[in-house]
C-alpha cells in the first residue's frame, strides 16, 4: 500500500508519527509538497519525496492531506496561499492521478479551498469526517486522566 502525505510536513505535529506507524505496518510512504515545507532530512526517514503533486499521487492508495500551518510559519515558505492551493490542493482532477479506489484522509482542521476543494471533502472517497470523529474518541480519555 502506498500512502502520499501531502502538505506542510515541516510544521506538522502528526506527520512524523504517522510516517513511523505507517512504515511499521509495511506501507510505502511518499511525502509531497514544496521544498520549503519538506524537512531537509526527510529522505533519511526512508520515505520518497516529491515536489510534484502529480508524481506524488501516482498510484497512491491513500492520500493524507496536511493543513497549511500558517500560524507556525514566518513569511517566505510559500509565495501565496493561492499558488499553494493551485499546486498542492486536492481537486477532482488531481484525485484522478491516484489509484482508482484511493481514499482521502486529513487529520483536521481542514482549510477548505486550500488543501482540498469542498466537493472532495464530502466525496465517497473521503474518510475525513470519520477520521476526525474517531481521533476525537481516541484522544478524549487522555483528557480525563
């Protein structure tokens, strides 16, 4: 199984732990995004790195989108939100570059219209709402203790 993790890997708090867990389960992991949002040491993690969404999504079985984390960035990581969305945001056309039955994940919160077009968030291939729901259920007990 091939997983494409797309977006702001550099500032993500979930990307690295997901990469480790996915690799432990035998998954092939690609990280995709502009060079400024991919850690320089990423290839040492045993992942493929792509700066092209088309190449990164090629035959991916799972697409995990990451939120563009502007609050953790200083200026200069991307030319503009519009350009980032145009190059790395998931649309129906871009989803067709992945495997025909690929599913779409996003740990939330989602910046609709940036990482993903609204219609793709609610498509039958998206499990984003399930992922967010189950994530909340698994995290909730830790708040009690």
